[in-house]
């Protein structure tokens, strides 16, 4: 009986949240090119997304492209995104975002000979696994008041909180010793890494939007992120005792670099419920250091530029569906993933008066 009451209550609560309000007509008549940079007062927005990235190349220190496939390395990244936005006023918005990512990277198996045997004496495999939540983001968006709707400028301060551990789990290395039937020693080095940065970071950004004739929008965005303090983590070392790996963790400190994000895009409506976007984005990180090796070593400068094409479908006044394809075009000391992102956005005015039918 209690379960039935709970299910009925959840069902009625869902109907209440989905009931129409007087302000829903605002969203129905807004195409992507019509929307302001901040939400309307009282508007609640849920954003969820999934991104898959195929990492088949990287950029070296000189900016040249290196094929990971030629090196026997295969890597795929799965990323799940969640963002919640709320319009306090028509020109003030609060935001919270959290991402979860999982990436596996397998290296080419190495075959080693120490004797003149026809079969290898050692078979060595390396597998690196990266999983976990990224740092949670808390921030706001403030729109500069203008008398014209053709120009919008926003400021977006925020912070990233390291709520989740950045310390890697102990490796799961294994070894299979040789036998008469199988003379090869098989060794697997399996590491576990975390996705979080492990440090409080301050963020600040600004966005400029220009509405051109023909319902074409051109926007530019610049964001800065920098560490608030030194981070701490551990690295694992091992030794082999018989057929068992024994692990020891060694603490070390590191300082994140300063990161600048840039993005410029152009959005135009194709039809009333379908809009297309062409974007260029870039990211560069410099400074920072790490003591992981036992010595303080400066982090290499990192840079990546990406070209994106995407679209948005207005499925209903509340539900928007978007997709984008992201192609790396240049970089330095950075992996170059080709990725596809699928996003779902749901909007409502939860505290507005409902329309009764």
C-alpha cells in the first residue's frame, strides 16, 4: 500500500511539473537565434549530454601530428555531462555542472626474446584506465544591460570544487609464469587514474553576442581558469615477489597551469525548428609544475584547436535536442580526439502558476 501511494505521489508530482504555465509561450516562440545569453526569470533548465571521442592521434611538442595507431595505441573516451541552470532574474543566472568520464588506453603488446626460442620469452601488455567524476563547477552569469537587443555581453565568474578524489587506485598488474605447455611469461600492467584535478580553481569569463540581419548570430567567448592552491596526489610503484605484485604509494605535489578557453561561433536558422552552428574553439594551458618524478618539473605548454559543426532541433517548447561533430585542426603536447556530442535540454518554469484545464 505504501509503495502504491508513493508511485501515485510521484506521478502527480510529475504532472504538476509538466503542467503548462503562462510563461511557457516565451520558450515556444524562441528559436536558438532568438534566445538571450541568460535564462528568463524563474526558468529552470536541465542539460544532459553524452560525448564519445575516438583518440587516434596526438600533437607533439613541435605541433606535428603523431598517429597513435602507428604506435599501436588505441583509446576511446566516454563522457557524460549534467548541468543545471536557473534564472534568478532576466539578467542573472546560476549554474552547476558535473561531468563523469571514462577512458581506456591500450598499448601495443610487446614481445621480448632473451633466448633463441621461436616463441617470445616475455609478452608485455600496458592498459591505462581513466575513470571518475571531474571537479564540480559552481558559477553565475551576469548580463550587462543594453537598450538594444542586437548586442549582449555577459560576465561569468565561478569556481571548480574538487569534491571527488584525484588519487589513483592501486594498479591491477598480473603475471602468468611460464610452464612446459606455455613457455612465455605474460605480464599485464593495468593502471587506474582519476579524472578530477584535485584543486580548487577560480574561473572567470565573458561572452559577446551580436545579432545580424537574417537572424544570424555571431558570438565570441573567453574563459580563464587558474588554480587556487597546490594539489596533492600519489603515484604507485611496485615490486614483484614470486608471482605477486607488491605496491607502495608515494605522495607528491603539483600545481595546475593557467588555462584559457576561446570560442567563436555563428548560428543561423534553417527552418523554424532547426538551427545550424559553425564553431571554432581553442584551449591553451601554460605554467604549473609537478613533482611526480621526485623533482619539480615544469609542465609542458599545451594547446588544442577544434572546428565544430552542429545543429539543434526544437522538439517542443520545452525540449531541445542538439548534436555536434568536433574535429581537431591543430595543437601542441595534446591528444587530438575526434568526438561526437549529443545533448538534451529540458526547460520549465517550476514556480509559476499552472494553467488548469
